[in-house]
């Protein structure tokens, strides 16, 4: 695996949206939270476009997401990279795993694995495919534990709960787990800050990092913004795009949801002033692990949310 990796730093974070639609409030919260943590640490903040699933992508969405981030003053410290341009890196990693016997071709379909609740421990397909998928060979003793920066100790028996997981799909598209692990290593990411919906993916990624001999970054999973029915906002009818032409109200809401003192952001008249104030007053110790979600429309149509005190479980 080779690429022009940036020089090592003490802290390098990233925000990695998928171009499946406009930037919504939940994505903005994750972007702002990861940006604040990087700036607080005096580190770098990168943007990566995770465009590896063409059937789900919306034409022009990546460009609109980048423009929206810029409207909120959240600009990558390096040129954004696109996963769709990095296939050779993923193939090199897969070849290494295959050569080591740590990965294998698999003809099994989801329907064929249904009897095992979708968990692969051995191939059960009755017909070999001309184009199989590829999976990581997960050992029987594969309990992974890590300390999340906000959610505390997380432990998962990957063999029992997940099984041999997909690295490249039968349709030829790279799986998220493979791409994110390779890219985090190549880009020298030291700290992964993202939404808690990806919390249970992290043990798989750590297992894959170990198989490839790659470093494991620090992880911090922010609480999700959910709608009134408890659904992730990106999958909800409440997932209206944020307005980068009027960035201050949304960033003030994000600041408050991250557990910070609302008074810090209230007096800011410009986006530059707000970002300067928030960086200078940001206290990671105040961030909540859980949000009390109540996106109730007000009479003006504005969404209001409240947050819990730090220390709860992931949503």
C-alpha cells in the first residue's frame, strides 16, 4: 500500500460524507464537532468524499456538500480526496490479505446467509459465482475492545456478532470497512470523530487494521441527532438541508448540542467571529454522550433540540 501520505502530526482528524444528498443538520453536527476537536488539539482537519457506492450517489452532491461546508467556514486543510480515485490502494490491501490467507473469495449471497442471521462463518453457497465477493477471515477468538473518547469502553465479539465481513462486494464495489481503514492509514489520521451510528463498525475496522499491520487511531463517536420517532436524521423526513447562506443559527444549535455554553456563540455577528469564539472556548469535557432528541417545529418552522448532560450511553 503506497501513496503520498502527509507528514505525521500529533492530531489529524477528518470528516467523510457520502454524496447521497445535501448536507443535513446531523452531518453538520458531526463536521463541526470533528473540526472543533481538531482545532482544540492544534491539529489538522481533512475532508474525504466517500463515493464508493454509485447506485446510491446523487449527481453533484459531493460538490454541493463541499460548498455547504465552506459556507459554514469548515474548509479542509488539504485538498479533499475522493475514494472513487483510490481503487488501486484498496486492491493492494486486499492482495496483501489474500497472500497472507487473511481474506478469501466468497460466493455467498445475503439470502443464502439468512439462516445464519446474515453472519458468515463458512461458505454455504451451492453455486459458485463467476465474480465472488471477498471477506476478511475473522478468527474464532476475535473480541475487540477499545476506549471511545466519549462513549467509554466498547467491546464486541466480532466472530459471533458479525462474522467474516465483506471487503469487496460481488458487484465489484469496495466495502466501507476496507476503504475507510486504508484511507485513514494512508492519510495519517490519528483521530476519527464521527456519529455513533458507526460505533459498532469500529471493532471490525480495528480487526482489519491489525490484519494489515496498520496503526489504530483514537476514536470518538458523537451522539446522533434523531427525529421524533427515534430515527437517524439522515434517514428521516426531517432531514432538511442546512442553509450555508445563513450559517449562524445552525452552528449555534450545533454548539449548544455539543454541550457548550450558548452565550459564547450568541454575540457573534459573522461566521469568522463565531468560529474564533467557539475554538477559544471549546471544552471537550462538556460534550454529551447522548442527546435528548426533540426536533419539534416551532411556529416559525425552526427545529429545536435539547441535549442531555455528559455521561450517557450512545443512542
